[in-house]
C-alpha cells in the first residue's frame, strides 16, 4: 500500500452497450477469447499504486464479474450498478472501506488502458488531488451550428481528449458527487463534477491507444492492438 492510504479502481461497467449492435452487452464481447471487461480489469490488477478493484456491473453480468474477480491477484469488490453512470460511480465509491483515500474511476469499455497510463495518472493525483488521462487532438476541430454549418475552428493546441482513468482524492470526489446530486447536475465525465466545484484537474498526457469501445468496428481494432502488444488468446 502506498503511504497516502489505499487507492482503489472503481471500474464502471453497468451500461447496456446498445450502440454496439451485437445483441450482447459490450463488456461480454470477446477479444482474443476473453471478455472485453477482463482485459480492462487485468490492467488495473497489474498496475502499481492500485491496491484493490471495485467492479460495478449489471445484475445479469455478475457471473462474469465473479469469474474475473476469481483470477485477480488484488482484492475485488463487486457491486450492482444504477441506471446511470453517476449513480453507478456513487454506489461503487460508497462501497469502499474507510481507509481508501484515492479512487481511480474508469470506464469498463476502455479495455486498452495500460498499467503505465494508470500509474502515471495515479501518481499525478497523489501530487495534486485530481488527475485525468488525456490524449492530444490530432484532427482539426470545427464548431457547427444547429443548421449543420461550420461556424468556427477550435485552437487545436489547447484541446485534449478526456479519457479514463480519472483519479481523485476520495474526499474531493465524494464532495463533487454530493454537490451534483444536490444541484441536479448530470455531466459526461467525472472531471466535470470536480470542475463545477472550481477545483483544478491535472492533465496526464499519453500516446497509447486508450479509446472507449463503442461500436462494432472498435472490437476489431481493439483486438489488433492487443495482439500487437503481445496479449495472447
């Protein structure tokens, strides 16, 4: 355990993944013969600085989660998620023991995350209280009006793609969750919850593939990347 107290990864995998169009939740889709979710969990199981894992899933995915947990070296807590991401995150964090002082929130569908990305983001959060894995934007980004017309060009040098893990001191994250609930806020990522409080989040840049598997075509690309990394079926 690090000297700052326990750091636990809360992996959110309670969505239905309807955009996949495979007739099965994407966390159950197979990559190199193993479920997508198992690849995600493996990275955190091997990452230094992560003391445990909380896996938040749908009730129907609990058998899958149990089989993944049984293969982990680190302790794993299993939770049934809510109907939305923020609700699932709240359930996961509130299930943790009192000695957990940092939480690493991660999308279960980001199965390409590496231990190196996790470790860099956790280390930065220990230093600053909040950190997010990000990737530089390489395409030119346009703003478009409601009529579908391009009305502006964004300054690419200041743009980053926010990914996960997003790591926070537990006290800060729970404060952000409570504030969002009180204000009726619904945001697209956890950093936004903290930003609303006026707190800064450190950006941790990386160059590894860490996209969120969303569509059917993403499965093929993810499997190719895993093969390139030497992950065996």
